[in-house]
């Protein structure tokens, strides 16, 4: 915002400042793309190995669909007990092994919403997260928990969760005190990230002729872009309260009338003054990004009308 205001107040430096701004934004975008690609490539081997483990665990177990109240701390304790008993079974032989096998019974995996909880080899609990956007499936993510014994706290041994999501912080804050809450929170982080990312992807796809200077952070919790319209340029800045939010909480939408505007749309004295689009800000706070985008463009003439001369 500040840079745009400076450009308007110093017309003789317009070209130089706009060129610098474009280069800076392009540098940030290239850095983010490189960082994300390097992370994705390094995680590919882990993903493929874990996916095979989960498929094998599902194939050797009976899947149980849990209702909301059935996904609880008691069930998680049962799963922990099962994986440790399985390790003990493999370490024994003869009658002792048969006794544990009789206690174990059939193997189970559990589906709670978009999470699949499996018993993996080596006293490990695997959680596979399914993500969606607009009802369509997106990526799968994995998180593996393990502990040295049933009485010791669990830790995250490996995962395929994007590195820029705060899994370590969640592990420190939640896993030792409320493992079920940790598992649910990771699912919320992943789904919100995918939702924000896909909203940005959709406006790029639908409105590629209108969107420029698009910038976003890796978790998509900060998004800025420029809308190119005949009457004006519109700068949109979105900030999300936290990484589980799918709608922004801090929104700024400002229209910058073009200097070539005709006399019937803005007077020479006022045509370069910015206009805050409060109705558009409300739309971005309460609806998805593509819907708010369309509403902003549709209502632009009325939104600019109060700034027109009487």
C-alpha cells in the first residue's frame, strides 16, 4: 500500500519504482517456488515408502468407521497397546507368544472423518490425512508416532507434512498431554492450508487476465495481489488469524483510479485519489476468495460512485 501511494505522489519516478517493485516481487516468487520444490522432492522418497506401509497395514487389517464420539482418548490408548503388544509378540516364542497372539486377536485400522489410523510395524502408529477442496480429493499426508513403551510419551518419528506448517510446535504443546488433540490439530492445519492454496490457485486460473503481482507466503496465510480493471487498479491484502483459518481476518481492498480515466467517471482533481472498498473487504472476510473476487469486480462501479463528483 505504502509503495503504491509513493508511486502516485512521485509521477516522475513511476517507471523506475514500478520496475523495482516488479523485480522484487518476482524474486520473492522464484524463491518460494524453489523452496517448495526442494522440499517436495526431498519428501518424495519418504512419501512413497510410508504410502506402501499404510497400504500394507490396511490390507492386513479390518477397517472400522468411527462415529464422532468413538474417536477418543480411550481408542487411541487401545491402538497404542496393540502396537506395543505386537512388538512384544515378535520378541517372544512358544507359549508366551501364543498367549499374546490370543490377546491381540484381529488387526484393525480406524477411520475418523478424513483420518485413517493404522498400526504400523515397530510400535508405531500411523495417521494418514486425506485433504479435499470443493468436495474433490487433494493430497494425502502422513504422520507417524512412536514411543519406546506404552507408558512413555509419543513423539513424531517422521511425516510428509509440509515443512512450513508448525508440526514441531504442535508436538511440543499437545502430543505429550493430549495426543488425540494433536492428531486432530494436524488435520486442521493441513486442510486449512490446502483450502487456502486452492482458493489462490482458482483465482489464478479463472481470472488470469485480471490478476497481477500475486504474492503469497508458503502457508498461504498472507496473500496480496493486484486486480487490473478498466476503471482502476485494485490492491488486495489478506491476512489470516492463524494457520487453521480458511477465511482472512485482516483485509484491505483499495482502488486506485487510473490517470487515463474519462471525465464522466472521475474529475481531474480526484481521479488519482485511492478509494477504500469496504463492501469488497466484507466479501473477502465472509466468502471464499474466488467468490469475493467476482463480487468485487461486479460491484466496482457502484463502489466507486461515492468518490465521483456530485
